[in-house]
């Protein structure tokens, strides 16, 4: 031991621990053993574990199992940790024992350390961990943290983006532009309809996530080591979940089968899949914006995204679509996280899944990325993008694809012939159709009006 360390003890013996640390022996062993990466579990996860510990202490007190003074010390210690910057107290890496035992004990020891500062001696196992096991606390914390993130961050940010998109579309509701399929010219569409498709995708993603929440809000707390509830009062879970709900604002219930809750993370995988779908939606919106913004001189140039920073270290005046590009990278990470969680979900051997810390880290990262990407698109791309109406409307007049409106009147092959002539001779479809068909100018003008096609082209009766 040096002047910078103190000796802490656990069931395996004594361990030197940094004097400034308030954690104990098991945390120190974890830091020495798990050196694959220094990445700690997300603070949102630690927050959830702390809330569980606080509720557990109150529940055990009310059940007559924990001395009121000790319960008060645990509750006060957690309250203190929830208020402050706690990053230095919870350094156990993601890549640790698959049950998350090291993180559970890290939290128990830190709570004891904070109580010790107030002159109260607690046991991390007998007092703070009473009625609990890492095997039920960690998956419960995963469900709780994910529920909080999705409820308070992900769904609101997706909804905010949908609102921003719809508001932007309404500002230019009369603009007609060239539709595109296979990146090639297709029938005209209204700009507002293109944006509404994006917003509708976001609406669907919100519905999917709300469906997952129904299962995420069920926690396996009280299952203890294998799901049978050994060393746990029969009313512990019910009381704890009620108290956790009071703090979190969530309506939590006991999982139908604690055995399932400890051994599988199916709901976590389901939720990750919905986050991945949200990522794909954001990537689609971002890439559409990049294409529409392309140019501005030699691309589509339909919109101008906000100029946020210089785009090149060598080309003056170049501005790039940096927010959509950042969003695409975030989406790619979420897709990768889902693959990781898929592998983690396969590691439920008998009564325990043994990749819980990894699943927690990656799922919570995905919630943060989806939330941040959605807000960035709304605030830094969609809200202030400028519409180049001339760039959208000018190509429509000479677009041979307008001939599609004539097919019901003159047939597909004849319409194809007119389109080819118009393209080869660089003339309008109107000019060629007047020469090649018996349709009068007035009908042709209505049929070839981009607004008519953008609105479905169904209001005109076919010529008899």
C-alpha cells in the first residue's frame, strides 16, 4: 500500500484501492481484470441502477427487513449521486462479466462509500443489495433506462422532426417538382407530398417504439439469481416497482416470467430493431436532402441547405451538406448496434443472458443517436432550408415523362413515340402531340399540366 491507496476487503481478501475513490474492492478487481476497453457503461444506465437501489432500500425498509437508519443512508446517498457529476465513480468497463455483476457491485460500493462519508457503515451485499441479484438488477436497469430514453428523448425528437418537416412543406405547398424513381425522371409530384412521406415514416417509427414500450415497462426485478425469487420478499418487486414509478414517471409492472427476464433480452432486441428502422428512415431523409441539395450548379439544386461551415480546405466557397452526412453516420452506427444486440440476444444460456452490459451500452447509444440525429435534421437542416422553386418547376415543362398522361387516350406505344420525338428534337410534348395526335389543344393543355399529374390526374374524364 502507498500513501495514494487504502486497503479494502471482499470475500476474496484485501485489495489496494485509490484513496480518492469511494468504490471498494470488487470495483477495483473489475478494473484490474477487464482491460479490453476502458469504455464505461452509459450514465443513463447507471442512473437507472441507482433508482432501483433507492427503491429497493425503501421497499425493504417498509417490509421490515432493512433497519430504517440504513435505508435512509442508502436513499440519501443515491439522491446525492443523482444530483452530481458521478462519472468518476462508475468506471467499470462495458466488456466485463456478462451478468454485469461488477457494475452492480460498483454501484453498491459507491453507495456505501457515500454513506461512509456521513458516518454510516453499510454492507454492499447485505444492505444495498438486499433482495437483489446482479442477474435481475441489470436486466431491470436495462429495461428502465431504455424506457426512460425512448419516452423522454427518442419519441419526442422523432415527433419534433415530423412537425418540422410538415411545417416546412406547408410553406411551399403549391410547388410542383419532378418525381424520381430509380433516380430517373418520373411523374410530377407536389413538394409537400414528398415531405409528407418522410413525416409519415417518422409517425410509423413512433408507433413501433410505443409498442415496444409496453414490454420494456415490464421488469424482472425480484427474480434474484435464476428467476425463482430466492432471498427476496414476495412483495419486494411490487413495492420497488411502485417506488421506481414514482421517481421515473413511468408505469412499471412485474414481468410475467422472471425466468424469461433473466435469460432473454427479446424485448431489447425488438426495441433495437425499431431503432434500426428509425435509423433507416433518417438515412433516407438525409440522402434525399443530399440529392436535392446537390450542385448547386451541376446537380439537382432543388433546395439549399443552411451553410454551416466551409466545405473544403482547398476549394473556396464550397459548402457541403454536413448535417445529413453526420446523420447518415449516426444511422450506420445504429445499424451496427442492432447487429451487436442480435448477437447478444443469442447468449441467453439456460437461466441467464451473459451479454447484458454490451446490450445495454449499444441500445442506449442507439437511443441517443436517434434522438440527436432527429434534432439535428429538424434544427439544422429542415427548418431553414431554402427552396429553389425555379429549379424544380423549369425542367417540368420540357420533361417527356409528361406524355404518360396521354397513354390512356392514344395508347402506350404511340405515347412512347411522342416522347422519343420530343427528346430527340428537344421540343415539348405539347408541340409534338399537336402534330401526332387528334387531341385538341385545350385537352392537351389540361392533360399535360404538371399540377394535373401531381394530383393524380383523375379529375378529367377520358375523351370518348
